[in-house]
C-alpha cells in the first residue's frame, strides 16, 4: 500500500472523528432507532374501541356481550346508541366498530339454524378493519360453542408457527432495522463524502496528488466500512440481548454477508457522489434511490408477494431485499450457506458491479 | 412590508431557477404516490403454500382444491412429506404448508375430528397471524359442508343454532389499503417540504454567507423568517393540489369532505412544519447536519405518525412520544376529511394540537434565530 | 465639533470572549469621518470578530463602541441603516441575475422602485455590465463579482463601509480596481474600515492598526510606522511589529 493511500484513509478517518456531532449521530442514531422502532412497529391492534347496541336484551345477548368484554381485544366505549348517531360516532373517532344485536336475537337463536348479528366497521383503516373482523369471528365462534354444547367440528385446525411461535414482531423488525440503518449510514455518508469535498474545493487538491482513482475511491470507502461494521455490530448485540432476537445460524456467515451488504451501500453512495455536484442533490438522490425503496419495497415491513407484479420485480433489484432474507434466515431460521447462496451471489455481483462503475465514473470525472 | 415583498420575490426567483425544485413540486408527489400507494399494502396476498397429502382421499382433494381456488393463496403444489414442507419454508419459498394426515376422510366421517396441521413461517408475525386467519376461513367453509357427514344424527344437526356476523365495511368497502395510504402520503409530503426544504434553504444561506449579509441590513427578524416561510407555503399548496389531482387521477380517490377545511388545516400543519424547519436550521451549521436532523425526523414522522403502524398498540412511553409529532395530528385530519367526510368541528382537537406545536416551535425558533452570530 | 461628529467609529476597551478564548482583548480606537482605516493582522488575530461587533452581528462581551453615533449594544438596528458591509465570503446570490441582485438588495434597504431603477442603471454603467445585466451572477469572473458585491452593499448610500478581507482570492489587477473604488468612496466622504492581510494594501490606508492575538499592538499612519520601525515597506513593519511583540 502506498503512503498516499494510507494518508487518504487517515484523512477520511479524521474527518469522521473530528466532526463529533455527526459521529454522535452515527453512533447514537442506530441505537435510538432500534429502541424506538423495535418497540413501536407492530401492525397488530388491541383494545379496539367498539360500540354495542343490544336491541334484544336477553340472557343470550348478554352472554355474547360478555364474551366481548372478557376478551382484551375490545374496549366498549358506547352502548345502545340510536342508529342515527352511528355516523357521528365514527367521524368523531369514538369507536371503530358498532355491533348491533337484533331484537329477535334470542327467538331466532332458538329456532333458526343461522342468526344474523350486524357488524359495522370503519374500514378507512383496512388493517384495523381486518383485525376487528378477525377478533369478532373468534369471539362469535366461542359463543357458538358455548351455546351448542354438542357442536363438534368435522376436523380441527392445528396451527404451528415456525421460528417465531409467539409471533413477536421484534423478531421480524429488528433484523429489518439493521438492514435499513446500515444502508442509511453507508449510502448517505459516502454519497456526501465526495460531493462535500467538491463543494469545498478540497477535492482538486487530492486529484493533483499522485494517487490512482481506485485508491481514492477505496480510501474513501474503507473508513466507512469500519464505521458501518461497528455500527451493525452494536445493533446486533443490542438486538440480541435487549430484544432477545435469537441467533440460530452462523455468526461468521452473518458478519461476512454484512460486509458484502455494506459494500453495496457504500459503492452506491460513491456512485451518487461522483454524479452529483451539491450535497443537497446528493442527499435527495440517495433518499429517492436507496432509502425509500429499502424501507418500502424490500419486505422490511410490507410483504413483497402482496405488491403489484412490477413492484415485485423492482424489489428484486434492491440489495436489502436479499440481505433481509439472509439476515432473517441466519438469525431466526438457522439458514446456512447452501440455503442462501442465491442471495449472497446477487450481493457479490451487485457490489462488484457498483464498485467498478463508480471507479470508472470517477475516472471520467477526473479526465 | 416592502422589504418583505422583495424577500419573497427573491425566494421565488431562486425556486424558479432551480430545476430540481420544479421537479420536487410536480414529480415527487406523483412518484411517491405511485411508489408508496402501491407498495404500502397491509393486505396479505399471494401467500405461497405447499400441501402434504398423506391421505389421498376425496376429502383431501377437496381440501387441496379449496385452498388452490382461494385468491389469497398461491398454491405451489404438493410435496412428499412434512420434512420437505419445512425445507421449503426454511428456504423462504413457501410461507404456508397444509398437512392432511392419514385416514383424514375416515376420521372425519366417524366423528373423530382429526387435526389438520398447518405450518406457517412465523418470521413475519403480522403476516403469519393474517395467514392463520385466512386458513381459518377456508377451514370454516369446509367444516360447514362436512358437518352433516361427520357422524352427527339429523336431529343433532337440527338442534344446532349458529350465529352469523353480517359485516358491513363502511367508508372503504373493499378494504383497499391504497385509500388509507394515499392521504397519508400527502401528509408526509407536506412535512418533508416544510421542515426539510426550509431548514436546508436557510442553512445554505448560512453556508454561502448571504445570511450574514442579510443580517447587516435593516431587515427585521420576523421579515427574514416570513420571507422564507411565505414562499414555502405557496410551494406546499401547489404541491398539495398536484397531489390531490394525482391521487384522483391515478387511484380514483377523491376528497369526500370539504376541500376548504382541508386547506385550512393543511395551512396550520404547514406552519408547524415550517417553524420546525427554521428551528432545525438554527441548530445546524452545515447542510449536512441539517440533513441528518431532517432525516431523523422524517423517519420518525413516517413510523410514529400512525401512517401505517397503529399508534394505539405502541408501548405507553412511545405513545407519549408520538404526541410530539405534528404529523400524527394531520394524519388523522387528512384521512378523516378524505375518506369519511368528517366535518371540521370534529377535528378541533387535532387543530388545537397543531397550533400549540406550531406556536412552541415558532417561539423556540424565534429565540434561536437571531440577527446575530455566535 | 464634538467627538461624536468628528469620529465615525469609536471603540473603547472592546472585548469579545468565546468561552474561555478571548478573541478580542480590550481594543480601543477611533476612526474619523472620511478616513480609510486599515486593520492588519494574521488570520485569527481578531480582525473579523472586531468588524462583526461593529456591524452588530456579534454582541461584545464588554467595553463600548459607537458606530455612526449609535451604541452597538442597544442600537444595532439603527447602525445597520448607516453602514455597508461586505465579508470575505461572497455575499451575492449566485443563482440570481446581476439585475435581480441589485433589485433585491435595493429593496431590502427600503429604496423605492424609481430609486432602484436609477441605481441599477448607474451601477451597471459603472461596472460596465450593461450587456450582462441578465446573466446569472455565478457566471461572472471573481474580480467583477467582488466589485459588484461592494456596489450592492452601497446601494443605500451608507456613511460607513466595513470591508472584511474584500480582496482575498482576487488577481492583482482586480485588486487595484477594487482599491480605486475605495478611494472614490473616501473622496465622497465615506468612512472605510477595511481588514486585510495584503501588506501592499496597507499602504493605501490613511491609518492602520496591527492586531495580534486579539490586541492592537500598533496604530498609526503607514508613514509614521515605517519611520518608527525604520522600514521601507509595510511588509517589514508588520513583521518587525509582531516579532517585537512576541519576543
């Protein structure tokens, strides 16, 4: 390694360390984000506000209502409101749902095979609406079993949830957050690294020194790899000991793929840096090209199979999609090299492609 | 007053010169609406599933068929045994496996109520819960058809009295998440423009040195601030309207409530976002720092605003934090007006909260934004 | 004639601390009306801090100063009506055209539309920029930008002009032209307060003060200083002055 090369790396390290405000952000932000969002992100609903209108007022209707009160899914906010006020209830957001038990509920229950109960759901939030329907279906089934002691099912459904039997959302989101945070740091910081020097005019100084283009690029990248790596380890340790996310697979494989993923982020950041002229533009390009797709399209929160087909294809381009499979696979499922070879191969391919492109692009900027 | 007009004129000239700005105003809303509107979907579709049929009976084929025709599932075919099914799930190729045990048909008919094993990839807890519910719905239908054949006497069947939920989904009968997400995106766009771009444009003047030049002029503090804020409000309203049109044309989603109520509350929201932006600019020296702050806040405002993650279910401490997020309030406002046509009087609490936030931020920003250095 | 009318700027024991660091340490001086007053010193000697206090950009920690008869502590806003300021950093909007910049600064100094039009014409003619009035400022050469920045800082016809290293990074010819402009201003009775680290520029000043580590170590006319230090040029005066002080 030439001496100039070493001094570039050193300089870059000094930049990072001296700018302590940014450094604090880099170190603290991931932990804060993990703590905040690790707890916050869950799509599940509890204690849903509901209104119950009981026109029947019989032991049976009260039994049904009892089932609702004794579950902790619902919070009964209003009772026996006239129908004319339903709209107001919804618009003032006092309740999300209204259950109406008809007047002939008991009579019908004793004579007819099927007895209807009206359920109104504010579906402006479809996620909540789905949960309301799911919970009430469960409650109604319990009620049916109670009302029909002889009822038995032709067969039973025995669900078994693999890898995450308690359906903890942390198991899903903590590894995902690692992917997002690493990208945030790697792509954002490097995308600014070169543009900042361009803006300040210090870049030309480096260009006139006897250094190869690739040395400049690599010299810029190495400190951020170190930084990103330290950051990811912090998050991993935190995720494991604080959120109790298991590590089923090989740590070595995990760290290896982590570096690979870091490289894709960093090299993309560099690429952005070489094609933009101001920090603002670099920032916005990075935002639009990396962070947003990573949060929205990688399967971090929203399941890819549910997206329109074209977005499913786009999601395959995004490195985070593949890295998420790797990290979730290793941490939760104990997947090995053989299970993840496709994903790893793609990351290798993408990282080398991006580095090659940014060095090439960088060279042409010089000439 | 005249000085203010000149400031505003200058700001507009700069905006017009910067091609990126024009892009941001017209392309960003459309781009984001398409990207986020389609991508953010809390519905679970195309669940890939495999089936293990150990029984090979008419009943097991009926089970297979029932799952295969359900649109929520993407049936990949049968596999040999449970072990293979687990492998497929481990590799991420399947999310669900249904196992029909030996003598399934015989046990159903004799009233033994056999258990049907359902394996679900639990990594994504939310999806897993929904998948379980889907399976439950399919199973329920099968159970109802097979009830008469499951060893019950006709009299026993006659004595069964079941309850049926007749559900009406109001405001969004087809449960499209797009309808919920699109107004949310507009809220996010407004906060980005107001807090992010305002902060940046002030810090840029700080970096270039023009802010120092303005400080030695007789411009008053409030004129300097108003000169930044007023053009931004114009930009926000332009963008909001582009967004409203795009939402209507692309997703067929038009405002149900009163447009002017929305404008009024959007103005309030923009002001709180703008004062936040000014505040950020006072605490950051370089554009890079401003961007980091803006970034942090943006993620915060996306994830902790009720945009797609329900606030009610967060731990109490985090719920308290969300009260500091102005987006939280506007998120409710825009959805209510958009989807439910809620009259503005029912939104007074949100309006009040945004006003308080705006005033506090404005005072903080005003205190920090001095016509002095150091 | 009382002191207030004779002097454009009077500073007494002016001090500014940043935390434990004292940037400007009990500085006293006065500048007469119509004088070209130079501030010499190495980078970090406290020149910029002093000038910023004069302009009302920084509040002094202690001491007192009157600029155009107004107190820097309490009357910063009145001061701003009477001064022009140009910093070492470029102060025009690069993404606005020449004419738009003039119009903008004219506007915020409260000039009427008619005045702005007249001033713009005069200025463009003076800078020989008539045919480039609608060029974006970023495209002008640096020397021209600098002269234009000064001219726009003078749109409101201030009595006192503060220039903080106005000529750094400019070629010698542009610097000469810039100083011609300063002479013209002085001839029109303006007070010019200029900091520089070009010693040849110090020769153009009527009086100079030499600053080191926040203190004024010399204050006199270039002629007297050269005699005192028995030097031919301000360059060697400066070196001897700061050398003596630190030894």
